[in-house]
């Protein structure tokens, strides 16, 4: 698929897709006319990248995580872990856990409110 279709399917501006390519997060093939051609798996990859970025993880760390993001492939053993990246990922994971906890509490409060509203109706 071309960049416009990937952009539409992932709700990601083409400018960001080109940025992801510059950061070595995406690797499209090039057609004979020079157009970018993305495989179907690029849709999932872009969604993963966007989710990690929205979680506050910088692209330099996402690049290190890419081998672990491959779905359907066996786990890749990483032999050399940069202590700085491990520390940053640990902090990011803790922040994510706090956000997930907060979101879960909010979801539960909304569920209770809706249940109470339904009972009163």
C-alpha cells in the first residue's frame, strides 16, 4: 500500500510516517517510480509506534524495542542492554502502570454511574 492509504488506515499524517521512516522505525520498499510501498504489517507497526509515543516513550528507545514488537515471531533475546535504556524503560513502565490504574478507576466509576442511572430509570 502507498503512504496515503497507510495514513488513512492508521489515522497518522503522512508527515509522521515519513518521520518514522527517518527514525528507522518503518522501512517501506520503493516502487520503480520511487513511491513508498508498505506491507500490510505496517498498519500494526504504526499503531504500536503511535501507542508507545503516546505513552511517552521516545523514538530512540522505540527503535531499540522494535525486535520485541514483532508479533507472530519468537521472542528475540537481547544480549546487550544499555543500562540507560533499561532505566528509562523502567520509569516509563511505572508511569504506564500509574496511568492504567487511573484509567481503570475512571472506567469503573463510569460503569457504576451508568449502572446506577439504569436502575433509577
